[in-house]
C-alpha cells in the first residue's frame, strides 16, 4: 500500500504539468474558438476559416513547411552520413548543434544584416559584378533562413540512427553483391527511416507555425497560420478567430504525428 | 597451381597503419570442395584472412588468387564468395524470404526464379514455411539458418563462415556442426570456417590451419594436427597435452624427467634439446613397478566420458591423465605409455622441415606412424 502511495506521490508533478500546461491550454483554445469578436457564442469563426482567405493561408503554411522540411532533409541526410564517417564525429556534430542554442530572433537579426541592402551578401555580389539584389523580404530568404535554423534538428536524429546502424549489415549487403548505391537504397535508408521520420516531425511541425521569421525575413510577404494567429491575438484582438486557427493547427499537428509515428522494426 | 586450387595466398601481409602486422607473409592454397577451418585464439589473424578473401579489406602486401585470377583489387560485391557473419547480419527491416532473396534481387533475376531458389534454399536449411517471418521473431539457431540460406542461395564457389556457431548454446552448436558438415557435403562447395573452438575444428574439417600471431603454425588434417603437433602452441591449443622439456640422446632414444625412454623419432642431432608431448589419453594407469613414470594423484575430475586425473611426479611436473578408470586421490601410481605416444618437437622448426622429418620416418619404417 505504501508503495502505491509513494508512486502516486511521484505522479503529482507530472499530472500537474499535463493538466496545467497541456490539457488546460488546449481546452481554453477550443473554448475561445466558439466566441465571435463581440464575445457571443457562435460558429462564425469556423465558417470564416473555410473562406478562401484562410484556406489560402493554410495552404501556403503547409507549402512552406513542406519546402523547409524537404530542403532540410536533402541537406541534412548527406551531412549526417558524412559526419558518421569522420574521425571525430562527435566534435563535428557538436559544431553543427551549437548554433541551435542561440536564440532564434538573434539569428534572424543577424540575417537582416547579412542579407540587407548594404549587407555582406550584396557587397559581395557587387564585387563579382552581379550587382546588389533584393534578397531580404523574398520567398528565397525566408526558406533559406528557416532551413538554416531547422537543419540541426534534422541532422541530430538522422545522425543518431546512422550511428546505431550495425556496420556488419553494410558488409553483408556488399558481400551479397550490392554496390554502394544499392546498399544505401536497400539497407541504409530503410534502416534509418525512423531518424528521417522524427527529423521531419521536429522540423515540419514548428515550421507550420513559424511567425517571427515571416515578418523579419519575409517582410510579411509570406503569411502563414502562425502569423495569422499572432495578428489576431495582438493586433485585431479577435481571440476567437485566433483560437480557431490554433485548433486547426493543433489538429494537423496530431495528424502529422500519427502519420510519421515511429513503428520500430527489427532487432 | 593445380586445377583443384580455388584460392591461393602468396606472401600476404596485412598491416594497419604502423601497428605490428596482423598477418605476416602468409601463403597457402585452398582446394575446391573441401571443408577448411582457420583455427586460432582471438586476435590471431584468422578473421583477417576471411575478410581478405571476402574483399572487405585489402592486403598490404602479397597476392591473392581466386580461380587463378588475381583478386586483390576486385571489390567484395564482385567476388564469387558469400559470408555467414558471426552476428548473422540479417537485415532487420526485411522478412526471412526477402533476406534470402537479397542477393538474387540484386542480380535482377525473374520473380518466379527468385521464389523457387529461395524456397529451395530455405528447405535446405530446414526452414520451410518460415518465409514471411520477421527476423526478430526467429531464435538464434533459426537466424543462423537464415544466414546460411542467404549465402548458399547465390550458389557461390566458396562460403566463408566467421565463427557462426559461437553465439549458440552447446547442444544447438553440436547439432549445427553436424548440419554444416552435412550441408557442405551435399553442396560440394568449399567452406572456410573460422573458429577458436578446437573441438569444432577437429569435428568438422577436412583440413585445419592453426594460426597464431599472424602466421599459420601448422596445416593438415585433424588427425595429423592432433597426433603430430609441430610446436608447443599447437600441442597446447589443440586438445590437452603434457608438455615437458627433454633431450634427444640418439635416434629412437630420448631423455626427459631424468629418465631415458624409447621413442620413434630419429634424424635429430645428438643431445639436441627438444620438447616432449604426451596426450593424456595415451597414458595408462598401472601399478608403480609397471609404470614408466611414478606419480602421486593430486586431484580428479569426472568429465562424463572419462576421469581427468591430475598427477605430480617427484620433480613436481604435472601429468594429466584421461582414464575411464577411477583413481584415488593421494595414491602413488605408475603411468605407462607406448613409444609411439611420445611425440618429439624441435625448437623453431618450420612446417616444411617438420613435414620432411615426418616423411623420413615413413621411409624408414613403412608401416610406422
């Protein structure tokens, strides 16, 4: 009995945390989503969400999140593969991870300097004769900076799953006649799928609700659901609409988590 | 190079960076259709030989021939050999069928052909009906069989087995020894088996290479190696041995533990210091006066098949005796052995010199050992 009591006691912080910071906020978000801007109970927000304005915004959010995830994956996978083959792989990995410790806003401001009209990039373009370009406030700069920010989160899980791969399996594939490319396609990639999935998860979901970068780097040319929520809460004070968008964002996050849910196979 | 030779090593050395070489100037030939065992303690270089044949690593010096073609620079995926790995190295994301079919799919065979070959290979290793099982659902012994099926399905000319039985329990291991030997006979292809277990090597092989410190110490049939070990290492590693220092007095006369004995060795120098090996099972317990050696029984273990009796003579030399008869601890007994039981080893003798010496005996006494 005492054992059970102490176990329940240990559960208290966990339960408190879940209730206060997970269940209560979700409940509040859902609750607020049923009130219009005057504070009357209605479904107007949900109707509004299915108008072209918000659907387009949803689509562009997903599109940019997809782009960011895809590009991060394309860069991160070969990088992780290369890292596992280096001599001091943990050191190299650390060097890649360190920038992710720095606040996102600081990095965003740094890029303002780098990509700005009188920034380093433009000076360089001038020197090589291409001339200054509008880099900041474009789709390109938004995706570039986002990818830069998310890459460490993509590399880490892929690196870990590559690192755990039994090297004899590669010998075995080689022994059975597989070239390097076939070994990669039939053995390495399928066996590191879990890492790829969790990498995509930790990039796609936050990318879906990015909002500061859209203003700082993309100059509000890219309007995502994250931006819309921020605007509704802070500018138009339409908490109901903001909550409604958040509800859809939460639902899509759960869906993504289910789709990319890791099913561990093998020994 | 005769027609029967499938693999040949010519003065092969393998060295990593500036470490001492793992293999030193190794040369040997492997004949088609035989069961070979590379036997030695861990770190002796036996797995390195296997990896050189498979192509996972390159020789630092020397030449490796396969079917009379030099294969030093041929990558592993282009070689006509398949490996059964120590940890089996089965692909955890593929089921049994796909694991076995892996090599065939790479060769781009037709589906029907793959299906037929995989089924055949699986029934060869008694795994019919396991096609759709996941690897994690298989026991150690079953995984072992999948690994073997995956190798034989490609119909290689040589199969390399890297300590494949070491992870199995004793009973299963003995069973698999029979099965592997049987499988090799039925397939008629060359097996090269790596192990550190001398019993396994003696039971399964046509030919054993005993390896130590990156050199082949002795090669030959199991009986050759057991009965005529070339040096102290081989005598000690293969089976149990009583090894004492001795001195050759003249042909057929040898002296050890302060006594003179009749033996069957000749052609050595007079007074040459030698080492004497007598196998424990060649010693017979007898009365004190009939014994060639007089010893005191120190301890006794029951091993099932026989008693392992540990005795000491008056100079405190240890003598191990295997006997079906029980002895009494503390008793003084006599040990008798034939002249043939005494095996004389010269110091620093090479394999060629050793073989020549043994052949000389056969010339002298045609029906001798």
